[in-house]
């Protein structure tokens, strides 16, 4: 089946001397694995930029029945003048977030809401500078909506956030997975942060490290197969 779609690159892995397998979250087909040629001629489908995490690409693809890996007939960047790949902070954010997406987004069915969120997020990363140090916090918290595990904001003024149940409560939970009063207040504020207002939030390096660790802990509690994220240390080093 021949079709056209936009997609966000999650990960690129070498397959052999001539081809790479690129995992892409597409608008029309959900998550798909594609075989890309690594030929160095003029008609090569895969340049270094096309294989970069968070690249948004327009593709003409060939989907073959009963196959797990499909083919790309034509491909080009949606944002040719990409700032993400040449700005060290933005490229590190893209690497970190694409690694998380690769691990948590498994659905092969299309989800227009998910794709629109990813597309908007890449646009914001491309064209925003103010508050960019908070970009990954907004992304990870908003992604919870599409994973079906966004916390319940009712009673957000209560003292404790129960991470296991995803709710705010006035009493200390009977387990260890909760935030104390101060952390719960910060988390309640974070859940209202967006790309549009992220520049208004200011955190110290220590606080930002604590926040991201807590967010990842929440992911692990609700997504049991969530692994250690290798690119986290690279990202945190940039904020030192």
C-alpha cells in the first residue's frame, strides 16, 4: 500500500552496511519501523539530519502486509532550517525526549491527538528560546495525558500528592510513594505549566534535577516496563 504521511523520528538504528531502521511516530499509521537507505549518492533517503531524534519528516511510504518493517519511497524534512540539531541544549532535549517516547509509545494504531501534540512540541522546540530549560518538564507532564495517566487535579490544594494513585490528598498515604507538602505544592504548579507560560517558571539546577527525577519516578510507577533513561545524565550536565 502506497501512502503519504508526516512523522516524528524516535530512533535510528543501523541494520547493515546499506540500511538503517528508523522508528517513526506517524500521523497516519501510528508507530512504524521503516527501512532507510544509507547510500551516499544524490538520491539517498537518509541524511544525518533525517536520522536525528525529533526530526519531523514528510514521507511517501510503502506498507507491506504481514511485515514489521516497511519502506520509504521519498522523504524530506518538514523544518529544513532546523535549530534543534545545531543548538546543543535543544539537541540534548530532543535526544532525551525521543528516548522516552521510544520506550513508552508502543501503539501501532494512529492517534491524531498524540501526533498533533508531538508536532506542536517540535515546533515549540524549534522556535522558542525563552524558558527552554523548562521545555522537557512541560513535555513529560503533558505526555501523561496521552498515556492515560495524567494526575487528578481535584483537591490540588491538599497537602500531599499520592504518586501511586495520582491524586492529591490531605493525609499521608499508607505507602512510600508520595510527595511531602512543599514538593506537592511545586508539583501542583508544574501541572499547570504550558509551552506558552514556561518562561515564567524559574528553578535552580538542584530543583530542576529533583523535579525531573520525581516525574520519571511517576512514569515508572504507572508504566512498569519504563527503563533507566541513558540520555538523562547528558541533559543534566548542560544545566550545571
